[in-house]
């Protein structure tokens, strides 16, 4: 008889499931470089919310990555410029990127279903 009362007793867990907004905030915050556990939090979001968790984690990961890019670009702008002027490899990479973007689109993109000139 004691066993049936124990099984039927409602058990409240000390751990509560975070809401979607809390998952969004956590994923955006944890996207910044010194923090770890982003993949674990995405997995936990998927386990907790199923397919809906994909939309939560994808949107907040994208927002977090954009924020990290903007913040780091703003904070380290002067240091990156100084470092790239002193490093020969970065100067070579910048030269390649600038030269590849200076061509017009017709040099890179060939329409997929156009026949080459001279074909019958």
C-alpha cells in the first residue's frame, strides 16, 4: 500500500524548462567567444521543444553570430588594421580578394544552360 501512494504522488522537479525567450537570450549571450556550451544548449533546445526548437536555436544563433561579428569588428578595428599592415600574408590575401572582386560578374558567372559559342 505504501508503494502505490509513492507512485501516485505528484512529483515536482526542481528543474524547470526555460521558455523560448530564455533560450533565445541564452543562445545569443553564449554566442560570444569566451563562453562555451553553445552546441549543448542547441541540443537541449531541440530535446525540449522538438522541431520548434530548431527555429528557436537557428534564429537566436544567427542573431548571436551577427552581434558577435559587429561587436568584434567595432572593438578590434584599429588593431586589425595595424596587424594587417605589418603581416605579409594578410597583405597578399587582401591583394587577392581585391583583385578577384575587381572583375566584372561575366568573368566568374556563366549562365548554366547557355551553349558555348561555336557549337551547332
